[in-house]
């Protein structure tokens, strides 16, 4: 077996492997790397092949660090391979070590699409010298540690019957009230979604990306059939919206937004149901409701989010988490000392700017 970096001419073969693999994830596709490229990352795609067949793939995102410190690698929801294939595993990480030496990488972070009860993955990671880096609490990781996932292969009547009674009531209430969900929304309506997202962020006190990011998101993913935008209307007014991923037989709810008004007509319940129906229509058998802050109790401030997503009858999944493969231990230790301080300073600066804008 041979590990090698591929060129753009091999994009379709790379994407086909990611799409059809059980561990394939949208964040490992060629297009996701192109999206991150527009925000300062350099994507590097590597495959492990033998006699023309691909046995493993990884899309690495490279971020250059200041002051000549080198760079870091990050493989979002990667790598993609059969964990039983020890030769492919070893070949892949030897290829990554060679790349790290070439690019002066400090470490490579992974957070594979693997549940934390997968013993063989844990054994491979431990034997490979990876170090666990996240605490598994809330939304602290780069990607969510906890999600709800729903098997949507049953027919719609069975899915509905498996929803919590209150969930069925709320989505039917939305229908009775005249709420409508419009899929395949054109890019010209993206400002409408972004306005709803800004309203949501201000209400729930979280940060969002600039509008240009969502323009890039739409342009790179939607025309390729990898994403879709939905808007929810009530009395001819957009009151909620979402962006969803689709890859092969998998779909993910990714970004959601809602207005402060008309929340009593339960738009988000009907929106999720229409997104599930859309995913089924496109041959998906798995629908991911995205992150939750763990299996929290009723006193937790985000318990309502957990209750909402749990109401659709999905399985609670805890992922294996984040791991770093360290190439330069001394520099890595320095990075881990100063990077959190930098991020804390950036967050304070952003919140200060938001407060100033609110006073203007």
C-alpha cells in the first residue's frame, strides 16, 4: 500500500470513496476543504491505495502559525477507513508523518465519526500515540461530542409514531396554523436566513460567522448537492431557517435560526420534520440533529435543546472525541500554553465590540 497526496484531477474518486464509505463524512469532502480554504486553511488530501483501489482517505486542513512556529493539521471527522485494516491505518499515519516533516507541523488533530464505545478504534488510537485533548463537556470541542441521530429508513408513519407525543402535537399545530417550509431556497434569499441567524445569535448569546462565509457555503456546497437551505414562513413572513448537509445516505442539520416573533406556532418542529422528509426523498437513512450539551438534567440552561431534539426519537450518540498526534512535543507544549490565552482574548474583544454596537 502507498500513501500519497492527490491533485484536483482526482477529486471525483476521492469524493466517491468518502461518500460511499460507512465512516464517510461531509467534512471530509473535497468541497469542505475548498470552503475552509477561503478562511485561511490549506486543504491537503491524502489517500492510501493499492493497485488502483483506495483503502483510506483523509482531508487535512493546514493552519500556519505565527512567528515561524510551524503549522497544525486538523482532519475534521476524519480519517475515513476500515479500522480493521491495520495496514491501511499504519500506511496512512506514516504518510501523515512524512507530510508533517515537510510542512513543519506541530501536531495533527482528529475527531473521527466514531462512537466512544468502539473498542478497536480506541485501541488503534492509543497504540498510535494519540493524546486525548477534549474534556467532553458541552460544546467545548471543535466538533460536537454529543448528538442525536435518527434512523430514517422506516416509512414516515412509523417515524411519526416514534416521535414523542408532544413533538407530534407541535408539528401538527404548526401545520394547522398555516406554517410552511420551503426547501431548495435560492441563494438570493440567503440574506433572509442570515438576518434570522443574527437575531438568534443575539437572543441566545452566541457568535456567528460573517455573511461572506454563508455565501461561500452556499456556492460551494448547494450546487453540488451537498447542502440545502430551508426557510419557514408564517403569514408571508420568514420566521425560521436552516442549512442542512447531505452526503450519500447521510444528512445533517447544521445551522438553524429563528425569529423572536411567532415562536408559539412551533416553526422549528415542522422544519425538522420537513428536513427529515427531504433527506428520505434523497435516499438518506441517517439524519443527524447536530450537537447537544451532553445528557444533562432539567436544571441545565440548554436542557430545552436536548428535550427538543430527543423528542424526534433519535439515538443519543457520544463520540470518541478529539485526539492529537504530536510531532514536535516542545513546540506543542508552548502552543497549548499560549493558544487558549489568545482565544480568550479574541472572545473578549468580539464581545466588547458587540456591546459597543448595541449602544450605538
